[in-house]
C-alpha cells in the first residue's frame, strides 16, 4: 500500500490542495461552506493523485534511467505497470465524478482540462521539446481556478490573477530543477532547456525574466481588493528576494 501511495506523490498533492483551498477562499461569498470545500478538495486530490500515477506509468522507462527517479514504485519493481495504469485511471474517474456530482460542472470540466493537458500534451512533449515546460505550466496553475470555480460557480478576474501568480512562479522553479538535474534528464532523453542549451545562459535569462514578471503580477491582489497593505509590502519584499536568489 505504501508503494501505491508513493505513486500519488502525496507531498505534491498537498501543495496542490493548499492552492486549491486558497482559490476557494477568494471565490466564496457569505458563510464558508465546509462541505462543498471538502468535496472540492477530495475531488482535486483524487484527480491529482491519478494524474501523478499515470504520469509515472507513461514515463516508467525514462524514470528507470535517472538517478533521482529510478527508485519510484514502477521502475523499482514495487508496482506492476498494468496495476499502476488501472489504479491511475480509477483515481481519475472517481475524482471527476466527485467534482461533477459533489461540486459543480464547471469545476469538473476544469479538472478534466487539467488532466488532459498534463497527460496528453505536457508529458509526451518532454521528450520532444523544451517548450514542454511552458505547456506544463498551464495545468500546473489550475488548482486555484478549481477552488474558485467550486466556491463561485464562475471564473472572474480575481481567479485569473491567482492563476497568473502560480503560472509565472513555476518557470524559475522548474528551470532551476532542470539545471540541477540536467545530466539525469539528458540520460533519459528528456529535452529540458538546460539539456538543449547546456551553457546555462538561456536558462538563466528565462529564470530572470519570469522572476521579474512575477513581481507585478503578485502585487495585483492588493489592487483588486483581494488583500490589504500588509500583503502588498510582503509580496514586494519576497518577490525581490526571490529575484535576488
């Protein structure tokens, strides 16, 4: 059971649920509907876990060639590939039903888009082009939209601001990881930017550019009455520290 749990990447799922909850907080009006929030988080957890499982099923050969991933459940022989495939599909089906029946159709459709774009676009693109990072940033930034849609039943400019913050933040984060593990990615045939352009100059430019772009976007919640002055000051300081690092 521990190996099947590992397939769901619970630490990443926890971060996804946190950003989903933030989206729900900004989307809700009136008293907080805890039961609706529960259904939203449960459905999101299930589709996130199913997506992580199917991603590992698809990339099992590449994972077996990388030092950082060769001990994952499938390449390590702890879970048969067919079992992982069926387990992932089951999680996705139950998660989509949970969002459709327990939350609302919009949230279910957003969840389906997230899963489809991650598994059908981002995952296969990783071995073809470094632009996969850009494509993957779209499903990666969807959790606050799921939470907002669950609470409000619609998407507004506030929800897209939350999306934009996470969307831009992902690039410095993932380009840094790609640089750290560029040799591993090269062995697995995954065409991350540092693999394609190993001198690091383009990777550094991308990290710097997106870190700069993140600062003004992260300040927008204060100008749309989503937060107060303390947030504005903290976002400015932390954005500067992120850029400096």
